[in-house]
C-alpha cells in the first residue's frame, strides 16, 4: 500500500504562484511515475503533469511553461512537488497527487487551489 498526502493548496491572485507537495509513504519502493491531476467544479478530472522514476517530466499543454514538476526522496518518503507560476482563474481546482506502482494507481485526497481574478 502507498499513502499519499498533498499539501500547499490555498487562495492566490491571478498571476501568482503556489507550490504543491505530495508525500508518498508505505510501500514506496518500485514506485514508477508520480504525478498530478486536477478537477475543477463540474468538470472531469484531468491530467496536469507526471514525472517518472528516472526524472522525465511530461505536462498538459494547458500548464506547459508555467508549472514544473519535481521529485525527491526524504528518508522513508517519496516527494513530488508541483511549482505553479503565472496562475490563472481557470487553474482553480482540487489537485490530486497519484503514484503508479506495479500498475496500481494510488491517489491522495486532494488539495484545493483557488485563483482569484
């Protein structure tokens, strides 16, 4: 089992920045990709960014050039971060962290990001 806990959400003005973090604990060995998805009110959950165990990132077109995903190790936890800059009101959503281990996808409970205009 893998447990994921997100942090760093909040309220920010358009054009501002936020940094989200997700700590993975439990059976973290052999976690391959870790990433972020988001779900805006009334919309389906959508892909934001992913990073493989080798450090290769991939981004949704809507956030490319504004968001940066990174990954690190801290004692018994894998941490994936999402640095978000030049935020827009349309970035408002609940952001979910996920981790893929042996084909099983684990999800965090999400953290709310609200961007005011």
